[in-house]
């Protein structure tokens, strides 16, 4: 990974969108061999512009899938014939067969070219096309991108079937917005970095989940003068399979020499000040699938210049599948500047505390809720509140959906701060909000995590291991508030309420019985979720607030239990389709012929659909059932019957002017 984003500037000529230069700040390589690469940008109107660059001169296909499989996917397909005839179509898949052409296109072709063995496809579409036919997929949350390609050109208009190595699926956060800055400003020549990492630390065999800690003291020059962290990157080369997360915390209590020398298991009982650092004030947060982070130009995380900012705790969570001995040199590279930004920023975490109340019953899908209460924001935010600029959602492998609702002190619900209905544990990234959000004193947040435990036979509780669960939502905010942790958990009063609702068939908790043991012993978990929903809506004070400062002082008395957050005016999502002008393209196939030598190109001037002749051929599309396994990704099947449609399109439309 590299912190400085690679930029690709493209000059676009489009009658529909106007001529302009667009920078594609986001990029991904979809395959292990580096042959299928994409770059993209989402503008303020939620229009996606995407470019695919593929090392092939055959056909290529790229689709948005609801679950990583081919059925239900929204796909574009393109190729260029030997004679320069170019084919582009908007399609959808109903099975593992040739994708069917859409009845009308919601994709604008900007470029289709071939040069020196590489095919480039560039197109535009709305994230939500407002298509009522069911043929298009709305792009939201984490997208499962399916792709396929072939190295040979179609013969007589018939694309050959791809090989197993030329198709797969990749999770990508397509629906993300432009980062606050794309690279370090040239004027910031003072940007420096420091690596905080383990150095060939041996973690012994015997356990899969390993939490490793190391204390660290800043160099003298950083202890003396305050600097701003403006970015960071994870150092996990060679340990990608084992590294689950990295967290770097500032210790408000200066660590002593013994604590600074410690490198080892976080569960040691003699770590003193290191425990006081844990979970209090993170300044770098990385999890599976994360990327390098570069902050905006007007804020930074403060480091050094005070005793409360001169020692650090590095936490590494390893997931060693074979439980063998593992040597680690993982860590974090911190980029900083002595030119202080306008605002001190901070990372704040909200959601549900990691404990036994975060229970996922076996054999079912369930929701757990965590509250950041108005009492905590009242006590822990500055008078003018804070601005949230970025968001990272964190659950483990059972997590499927997550969102955080935002409720003003008067009960008015705003648009969710973040929501992902397609969460992927293997892709956890800080994403920039489309519009920065103001969090005010007295506001409350409701974080809901959905867990799918239908394939498990035993209960799952909150915990540190990958097989346990979490429900944590991290924000970048400025100015830095007094509160850095705003969570909730249950209470004995909540358990009593659940028992009164007969959720557990009259089971009782013994005086010496742990709550986790009680939950594991429940015989009918189908009663748990309804009982919890009723408790949350009861208006009773049943939940424990956890509101901590960076120094781990309670800002709100955890003994003062709180109710679930009441919403008097629910948020109503805006109907973007009702506001958008209606435009319809009656055909999906774009086919044109050009004469070139080294390269062949279709530009945005050729972006509109062809003629009504293509409508006639669309009905000739057919699908063939394919029993091909999807273990390595979706299959984009091409059958011989499709040649009727393709050949007809070539004969009827080839040579037609689309200018």
C-alpha cells in the first residue's frame, strides 16, 4: 500500500455531461495477476464514472452483484472486432449464463479502445438508475464486483467462454466519495514519517487469536514540540493473511521503562499503564482490507508537545489459522508535519461495548444495538459540537449489515451517518462522508449491527477473537472532543426485564453465575430478539452508558442507567428518482465501426444507443443453465444461441453514425 494516491486524469467529451477533466481518485486491481484494473469517481449527484483497463484484446465484462454470484447481477459487456467494429451493452444476469441485454440502457459509454494488447472501457451511470424493470442494481454499501474476460476475440460475433482463471469476484467500496485531498500538497515538504512496529517479535504456537502489545516513546524532538499526524499506513507486508487489525493509542499516563520495554500478550496482568492506554485515544486504526489514510488539509491528530502525548501503545490482533508460531514485524507508519493545521482532530468510537450483551443466537439472523447517549455528547463535546468527516464500520465474520442513526436532542432523526447493507469483514476502510456531519451537544446515536449466525450451532458473544463479535463505529472528528468513547451495554436491570417478559422460559441467574454463562444456557433463542426490542422500546432505564475521556475518566456515571433513544420524528429518505429528470434510452447495444491502425476507440460522442433495430434483436437473447461451480467466482457464460442476437446487431447497426 502507498499513502500517496495514484491519479489518473481523463479528458472527457460528452454532450450529456459537458466537456471536463475528471480525476479518478479511487483504484483497485481486481485479479491476483494484475490484469484487470479499475479506477472510478462518484460525483455530488451520485453519478459513477468508472474505467476498466484489462490486459486482453478479447471481450471483457464487469458487473455489480448482490452477493458475489452471477444471478441478479447488473453487468456491462464490451469488445472490439478485428475490423474495428465495437460492441458495448448494458445487461443483467438471471443465472450462470450469458447476461441478457437490458430492455433499455442506463449506462453512458465514454470510451472503448484497444491499444498494445490492452482494452480500455470507460462509462458513466447513476448509483441508483431508478430503473423500474428490476434489471439494474442500485450501488450502495460494499459492492461485490464480478468480472470476466477472454484473450481471444469473438468469432463471427460469438464470444468464447472464459477460463476459470479469467473470472472472479472482489468486494469494493464503489459508493465512496472523493477523499479530502489526493496527495500531499507540494508546499508541504516538511512532511516526515516515523515507523512504530514490532521487530521480529515471536508469538508462540497454541492459539489462533493473539493480541500483542508494545509500548513506545516518541523521539526527543517529537516529545518537545507538538506536531500533527496527517496520515498513516499499515506495515503488514508478508502478514496480510494473519493481520486482523492494528491500533495505535496515545497514553495519557506516561509509561515507565518496564512498560515501554514490554512486547507480548495483551492479557498479562502486570502491564499497569499499558492497560490504561487501551481503547482510550486511538490515532491510527487499521483493519482487514484497510488502505492508507490521508487527512484533510485543515485538521490533524495532535502528537507530542506534552507529557500526555509522548508515549504510545501499539496493539496488533493476529488471526493465525494454523495456530503455529508466528513472527511479526507489523506496525504503523505515521506521517506528520510541524506545520500545525487549523484544528486538532480525533478518532471517536461509538456503538456497543464488547461484552456478553453483544449476543448472536445460533441458527438465526439477529440485531444488536448500541447507544451513544445525549448525556455523553452533552458532557463530552465542545460547545459548538464536532464535525464528522469519515467513518469506519467494524464487525467480525457474522456481520452483514450495520448503520448508525443520528437523533437530535428534540427527537428528530437525521439521515444515518453511515449505513452498509452489504458489509464484508474482509473490506474495512475509512470512507469519507459525502457531506461532513455536525454532531451537537445532546445528540444521540443508535448503532445497529446485524449478525447472520444461521450456520452456527452455538451462541456467539462479544469478544476479541475473530469468531466472536463486535459492533464498533469509528469516526474522524474535529475539533477534538473531551469524549473519545461513547458506547452502551446492558445491565442486571435489563436481564431482570427480559426474565419478566418470560423470554427465557423462567430461567434465573444464580448469585454466582456469569451473565455470559446465562446467555449460553438459554434453550429458546427465538425469544431473545423480540424481548430485547421490547426492552429497548419500553422507556425503562435498562442500559449502561460508557462515556470515556481520552484519559479513561468517566464523563457520565455508568451507574445512572439510560433508556433506549426515543425518536419523535423519523428520518424519511429522499426519493431521488422523483427528483431526477426522466430520460430513457431504448436500446442497450452500442455498435460502431471505425478504421484505425495501432488502436481503435469509441469516445463519448458515440455514447448513445443505436437504432430500433437493436430492440428487435434484444428479444433474441437467451440463457442456458450452467452447473459450473462458483467457488472461484461467478461465471459469465456465452452460449451459441446468443450469436443470433450479436450477428443481427452487427449486420443492422454496423457503420451507422452515432454522432
